[in-house]
């Protein structure tokens, strides 16, 4: 009888003892949740997208990103670019994805695309135009719908459109003059840009002169 009690006590003690693997799983899950929260906060300013560069900047490992993707918390939408599916998908999200796809923090919407987004002409580009620094070479797939231009822009030439980096209207028109955008579209942009206040008189006159010289 005494032996039976001892055996029962032993089994009870064994069953109550915590499995070391349980602790590892708890710590691992907390680690994943922390990584998810950090990435989510970054995604709030990027239309629901995060990149591996964002993760490194935040101290989140690639393993954590892969784990979140495996659990369906984020979705891989391009090379090194992920999206939180719980973030509402807006019509401008593809533009944010295009900028992030370049892999450079100074990339921005530009040329015909920027001109279209400012709604100052009838231009309707069939691909997304992007500008990256001259020395940046993109070696990743997925750019079939993009036109990548290389130019070192100043800070004053880059602004924001719906929280997405984009060249200013004056810069977009300058770029389009150089790239050969039809004259009538550029004259529309000069006129409407001034009317809407997106262009000041000095910029408009300078750009009009450049356009005349191109002719």
C-alpha cells in the first residue's frame, strides 16, 4: 500500500513537471508576436507592406519573417517585400509595392506615373515609372510592369503622394520633357499645375522655356 502511494506520487509529480519544449514553444511564440508587432507598426505607414530591409532595421531576423509568412500573418508579394493581409487593400497599394520592390530607400514614383497621379494632364501610362539613384542596380525579378530610371535627385525634388515617395510635379514635368512625353500633355500639365497651385510661376516659366527649347 505504501509502495502504491509512492508510485502514484511519482506519476503525479512527473505529470506536473513542465516539458522543456513547452517553454521553448512559448518563448518562440512570444518572439514571433513581438516581431509581428514591430513589422505591423512599420506597415501602417506603407500601405500594409514591409520589406526585409525594414525587418533588419527593426532588429527582426529573416527567420522571424519567414515564420510569420509560414503562419499566414504576412504574404510574400515580391522579392524581399511582404504584405499584411489584414491591412485593407487600397487602389494605390500597387504603387507602394513598386517603390519597395526597388530595394532602395530613395526610390520614388516619377516621370509619366507622377504626372498621372497629380491629375494635371490626360496622360495614362501603362507601366509604373520609378526613379532610383544612378549607381543602384536592381537584380531581382518581378519588374515587368515597371520602368526604372536612374537619376540622383535632391531632397527638394522628392515629395509624397498618398504616403508614397514621389517626385514633385515640377520634377516630373522636367523628367518628362527629357524623356519625350508628348508636348500637348506637358502643356496641359504646365497650365493645370499652375491653376491647382502645384506649380509656382517661376517653375512654370522655366519648364515652359525648356519645353520650347525641346521643340
